[in-house]
């Protein structure tokens, strides 16, 4: 397990401790002590269960699991970056329902010889990303296992809105996206080639930047369906098409494509447009809006909804893999 201490003095005795040295409760104390919770946290870590305010009367909940070697590598990312990613991928699901994240519950599995600074870094990243979105880390569990695994459950508050599901798109709606697409896929391609730059591209793979506020804004603007783009734009919009019983058509040239990605693709002999259409892990949001709706700031129209089934690009079926599937044949 590779880990860069991020500027801390390696002579610091804490740098040589493992999670086994700290023990379960010593580790929990280390990663929770002195943390500031948002007002929605009525009772945080330290008891048998946390208590979180739910003024709406309804609570959204979503879970993601990140496994070392599958979702992250500690020779590619710092523990803090992995922690931020684990929080971000979960909170993006809440934003995709038109809600705001309020609390995270975290399960950490790691080998006993894991450096304590790795666990502390993971926790620091989780707290930082949660705090930036107005949420708190309210509890969880720590166990021993053969690899580093983070399981995060996020709770969310609709604040009086109705949830925006995948099943509400209707013929005549407009398709739009908010957030970056293709950047994380480009970063992954760069890292796989053994490079660590361009920094902004590699950084997109290490830590996604979901547009959390765009979800509630879209809900307020009348979005009929919405989804977090985690596995690829075409793959995830395919879920919307299936759930809504409609056909979706994407205009390839309307999907935002950053010039930086074009440059990186040219250097690697890759297809930047494919990254944008099928690359996952950016956690942008995609939504359908009724015809005539003025799209909120930050949302870009990319296609349309019609009667029928499935998803097309420029009116034709897409040739190739539409996105990531954990259980697809390799």
C-alpha cells in the first residue's frame, strides 16, 4: 500500500502507527474528535445510533461501496482524495433526487497493518466533502479485512419538494446536463498510461465534483426525471429511458466537450467524444425538462425525449459499450 504523507514529518511517531496500534475505539476517537457537525445533526458519533433532523418528514437514503483496486488506488490517490470521492459519489445520488444531503454513515474495512494516517486521511476527506455540501458524518463502523473498503450511506432532505425520479420523463421533454463529463475517464486513461499530468484531468479521476446545488435547482424548475451520471451518460440515460418508458436521443455535438479533453485524447490516441458519452465517475447530473422550460443556470440542453424505447445518438443506435457495468463480461 503506497501512501504519501502529504508534507507531514515522517519522523512523527504517529506516522508509524497502524490501525491495530490505535485499536478500534482509538481509531474512531482519532477520526471523530473535534469535528464540527451541521445543525441537522442532533446526535453525532459516540452512541449506539446517531440522530438527524428530518424537518421534511421524509428521508432519502442511498449507499455506495468503494473497494481498493476497483474504485481507487492508493498509489494514484491520497487517502484524503479517496475519502472525498467516497462522499461525493454518494451525495450526488441525493442531488439527483432534487434534495440536499444531510448526513453520512461510514463503514471502513481495512487490514490491521494499515497506517493510521491512511485511515485518518480517509476520514479527513469524508468530513471535508460532507461539510462542503452542508452534511455531517454522523456515525459508522470499523472492521478488519483483507483490503481497504469504504461503504457510505448518505441521508438527504427534500425540503418540501417531491423527489425527481428516473420514471417521469415524457415525450416532448428536453434533455439537459449539469456538471463535467468525460474528465474522470480521461484522467483514468492518463493514469493507466503511467502519467500523473495534466493535473486537472488526473484530479477529476481522483476527486469528482458533482454539481450538488444543480439538483434542487432542477427540481424547482420542474425537472420531470433526473439521474446521477456515474457509469456513463448513455448508460445512465438508458436507465431513465427504461424507467420512463420513452425514447431518448442525444445530439453528440451538443454534449459539452472541453478542449482540454480533446488535447489529451489526441496525445493518447483516444476518442474524447467517447469519454464524454460513455465515461463514468464524473457524477454530473442529467435531467429531462418539459418543453418550453427555461433551463436553470448551469444546465445545457443535449437532446430530446420521444415516444418509443431506448437511447440513440444523433438518431442512430450507439455502436460500442455505453458505460461501466461491474458484472459485464470482461
